[in-house]
C-alpha cells in the first residue's frame, strides 16, 4: 500500500515557545478553516480592509438622490414657466370713468383728493378765462415735459414739477421750466345721479384749441 505524502503527515499542531521556556501547541489552519485566535483576527482585519477600500466618489444612493432632485427641480421650473405663460401678469389700472361726489362737496380752488388714486386734480373756479363762467375742470397730474407728477404748492398757488422744475398755474398753463405746453384737461360732466363724472379717455390740449370744448369744463 503506498505511503501518504509527507506533507499530509505533518502534525496538526506546531510547537510555540512560551515565556517560561516551554513549548505549547498552537492549532493551525486545517482544511481551510480558521482554527486559532490569530487566524480569526487576521480574517477580521482582511474583511475590514475590504470594507474600507471603497471609492471616494458618491455612492449609488447618492447619485440616485441627485438625479431625482434634479428631475424634480426641472419639472417644477417647467410648471412655473407654463403657469406664467397661461396666466400673465395683469396690471390693475384705475378705471377711466369714475364719479367723485356732488358739486357742493367742493370748495373753490385745487382739490387733491383724487390725485393719488386717479391721477387728476379737480379745480373749482369762480371764473374760467376760457369759458368765462364759474364751474369745474379736471387737470391730469402728468407733467407735459417728461411725464413726472407735479406737486400743488398752495402757498405759491402753482403746480411745481419736482423732476425738472416746470411750473404751472392753477389753470394748467405752463409759465416756468422746460415744460413745452400746459397741463391737459380731461372730460368732466354731471352723471345722472347729479355727481361729477370724470372721463379720462378724453383729453383736451390748450395748444390745439381743445380747452374750448364744452366737455372740458363743467359750468355751474
């Protein structure tokens, strides 16, 4: 009967010297199995090294999260753009026609209560030089130079533009500064209920002879 190879006859234990000088048998690895504490420690370190040996780049979950985040942001942007296209911004401008109360609610002179809301001054005069009668006219609060809004200076009895210094008399006539023409008047009349009705869709310019139009002045 043939003898077994010498390599297979090696002892399953190997002597290890102890501090006292003796020898101690330490189990070795048999048939690929871990049989000693040292071997198990080596195996644990090997596995840890495999875990630590990862790529420094973003992992799969990170890439998925980034992809979904980008997709969500792009979708939201498209929806927002579509919404702006379907529902464009609309400027809520004041109406062109409006009533401002009854004539006896106004005293003589310039009334500024509708300047901010409707952009007009209401002027009551005892004698209008154009129509030669008492009554009302409405002046647009827009400077005829570059479109700024003048201020009414009651102490100086004039409209003064803060932008470039144009000056206008209570009648609307320009007399100082770069304004090339008087302020514009707008249509004024009595409504059916007796209130004063202003219609800004119709404007009257002095230099074109339009202040003489009957609808540019409310005679009372």
